[in-house]
C-alpha cells in the first residue's frame, strides 16, 4: 500500500513526465501508484522523484521514470493479461507493469540484482510479479505465449525464440542498436509475420549473454 505522502511525490513526478510526454490515464495511474523511492539505492533516494536514470550497482541503472512511462505506454498494455520483461534490474519497470497487467514475468541475468528486486516485490506485496535468473534472450517458454514483451536493455537482434513466445497480435518493444544509435522499436506480430516500426532514439545499457551468479 502506498502512503499519502508518497502519492503526492509520485503525482508530482507523473505531472512532470506528462509535460514532456502526454500519458494515457492508465499509464499515469501506474506511475503514481509505484513508489520509485523503494527501487533506488539509499544514497540516491533524495533524487528518487527526479526524471533521471540512477546507478543501482553491478554497472546497471534504474531508468528515468520518463523512459519507464514511455516504454510502458508503447506496449499499449490496456486489456492485456501477461507481459515478459527482459532485464529486471532494480524491479521498478516490472512494478509499474504490475499495476496494469494481471501477470508480469521478469528475467534478470545478474542474480544479486534479482535477489534485491524480489525482496522489494515481497515488501511491496506485488504478488503478480514472477521472477527468474537467466539469460533473458531465452525468454520464458513455460508461460508463453505472452501478450507483450519488453526489453529493458538494448539489443542488436531479437532472437526468433522470443518472437515465437509472442502471442499473435502481440507487441514486443525493444531498444535496438542501429549503427551508433539506439532506437526504441515496436515489433508487432500479425499473421505470423513480424512488422517493425522505429519510435525514438534512446540510451540503454546493452543486453549481455549468460548469467552472473
């Protein structure tokens, strides 16, 4: 349960996001009802509600809340049941998704980060988030197909096995490495074929192979 003081802070943050990128009501409510401070290292908590990415350890970052809001909205999540996130990190993106989706599946290759994220989910009583330590490029076939798939790290290519785990009519959003740039890209599965649309330039840490225990 999020307290009134925190709601005031997250509401102000959501208003700041909306000035830069108009949010649909569903997305705005998800941002408001997710306490970003819980996902930020103690030394950084005074910056928790600024629109900045912040370091979380293991050379990883918690994305800017503006980026999290955009990625969530690009998924067109309204009315969807399940989403797979590749790259759990601090868990903030998954927590926002959990306000909209009935089931959130999130994979992290760095075990120490996932242990911390799982403790946050437990503390916040986010019981609809399911976690796994693995190379996210493998997906999570046991629970496929997913309505939506979200990459929280940049990729050069999307493995075919992930498109296979995407439901017909589903959407996959990923920051794609295109030359010297990264571009948030939407992949839509229609008639068994994948249609690709470039959305905007971005800056994410790259996805890496393997698992770190």
